[in-house]
């Protein structure tokens, strides 16, 4: 029995239990309404099917499960993205376990198998889910055509029934004739940020981002064959968002037309990015840990001998100062090593009901000497009373201290730090946003996207303090955002889900 097989067998109950509970609590309101017993049953069956794929390379069970779960979720009115996120949750749970238990080639091989398994599952499920939708639409369209042939005078009523059907689809549905949209459902309008009246009659090119326009034009003009393709759609607010589109030639109101179903894949693309980032961090973490341990031992020896020399030798003047500087620099190196090891360790949380306001207040008390030393002022611009939520207060204190230290280091004497704590709506759920702002020099706008990247720094230090902040917040299911203030300064927001 190899290591991956042993791991999947020994931790199967833990994986299924965590999968079922997180499915119930995190994915969507539809899943929250399902009984836990049902979720334990479906996740157990899926985990068995994944075992066959990962260990035996056998896809029979996962194929049967995809057909079963499609009928269950489609019949219960689930969105396609809800079930895609449910499948992705298995990878989210398993990757940290693999990183913890496996090393080297075994880890890389297991991650490769897992990625292949999930790509296959989500792709096959999406196709099957969509084909079922299309079957329903096709059946209805056939009924419509029969009705039109039999009773032309009732065409308006049939059109209304057709619209009701496609309005129930959570993906965007549209029909194009002569280069313009003649039909669109509610989901299509919402995906692009327009009302139905604003959509109808507009050229299809208005809904495609500039970077994808040439490729999509080739497909619509028939110069490039692609029934299913990925492109960037153009939102009303100017954003370019990843989208999957499937187009067919149909007859609409007696004339040739192109009908398509477009699906937002922003969440899927983001999940894939996070998995790639987790794999990269796992490799960097192994390298960092090895390097840190190799340096720590000789460094401890140097420090110990320096301390002995400082006690035995009667030094004065510049010689004594030189020894003190050496001791201080060794201390700085030890702190850098500790940061490196923090970065390399997998994040494990000890969640318990805690006050996030108290965690911020404690962080400020820890850094009070540094704040006073530079004569900085700290303002509480907005400080809502937030109920106790499930967090790891020690980890979050570490994150807040890193963010505050970043501000303290760049601020001039007499600078200002502003802190706000408030709750916000995030779709169907609530989040807490802790925002730390300063009036310092900020960063170059070109550097902003790399602010939380490991080892990126243009000041003294290793450049992994903010990377650790990102890891801690994302381990809580949240996100970290950075922006520049006007006329100067920096703003960093830590957004944490409110779970109780």
C-alpha cells in the first residue's frame, strides 16, 4: 500500500466529515438547506469514487456519481456554480493534508493526480449538467415549433413559455440575429450589468472585452470552429470577467440565428489560481525550511560564543560597541529566520468564538512602544460593535501586527494610522472588514499587485510579513486587499467571514 493510498484510507472519515460540514456551511444557501445526513451520504460516495480515480485510475464510479448528482441538484434548483464549488471543496480540503503527509516526488505526483481528477470531474459534470439544460430547452423548442406549425396565431403565447423556461436557467442565455441580440434571459443581463431593455438590439460585440474581441469574432463569423470556448466578457462597469460560452445555430422566429449559453467561471478560475499558488507555496516552504535549519545551527553557535566573549573580555570603547553591533545583527538574523519558518509552516487554525475588536486592540497594545517612539497618532475612524465570531485570535493578532508594523516602518515621525472595523454584506453572507490606513509614502502603483507575493520587498526585511498576513486571512476563508490613498498613503483591508 503506497503513501497516497494509506493517507486516503486512514483519513477518509476526517475528509468526508470536513467536506460535508463545509459544504453545509460555506458553499451556498441551497446547500445550507439540505440535511447533513444527505451531504454525508453524497460526500462519502464521491470520496469513494475519487479514491478509485486517484489510486486505481478507474473513472467508472465517478462517472456514475456525476450522473446521479446532476439529477439530484438540477431537480432541486441548484446553480451549476454551486455544485462546481462543492467538487472544488474536495481539493481545498485534501491539498493541505497532502502537503502535511507527503514529500518530494510523492507530493508532486499526488497533486498532479488530484488536479487531473478534479479537472476531469468538473469538466464532465459541467458538460452533463449543460446537456440536460439543453435537452430541456430543445424539447421545449420542438414543442414550440409544432405549436407554431399548428397554430401560428398562438406564437406570442409560445414565446412567453419559452422565456419562462430560459429564465429559470442560472447561466446566461441569448439569441443573436444579424449581429445583434434579439433575446436574452435575466441571468445574461445580470452577468453583464445591463437591463433587458438595454441589452436587446445591441451588437453582440458590446458584451465582449477588447482582449477577446478578435477571437470571438472569428468564431461567430465561422472562420474558427469552436462550439465551446472561453473568453472575457465585458461588464457594464468596464471589468473583464472570464466566461465559458457554448453556441449553436438555431431557427428563431423562422430565421437563422445563433443561440448561446454563457457561464461565469470567475470562481473556478480563482480556485485554480489558488491551487497553483498552494502548490508553489508548498515547494517554496520545503526549500525555506531546509535553508532556515541549515543557517540556524551555526548562527546559534556564533551567538553563544559572542555572549561568552562579552562576559569574559574586558572591552571598552569601539571594541565593545563592535561586539554589541554583532550581537544585534545576529538577533536580526534570528528574527528573519523565524519569519521564514512561519512562512514555510502550513497554517493550522485553532478556531474559537472571539472578539475581533479585542484582537485589534491587543495588537495595538503590543506595538504601543514603537508607536510612541515615532510619535505616531492612531485614530479609530469607525469601530463597530462586532459580535464574537469563529476565528483564531492568535493567528489574526499576528496578521494585524504585521500590517501595523508595515505602516509604522514607512511612516515619518508624527504620521497617522487610521483603523476602522465594520461589518458588510458579501452576497448571502456577512463579513467583517478591518481596514488599516496611513498617510505615508505608499508604494509605486506598478508594485501594488505584488505586495503580498513572497520575498517581494523594497525595504529592509525578507518581504514575507505581508505574505504571511495573506496566508492567515485566506485560511479563515477571507481575503486581503491593498490600495493607494489620495493624495498619499496606503490602505490594507482584511476581510473575514462572520461565522459563529
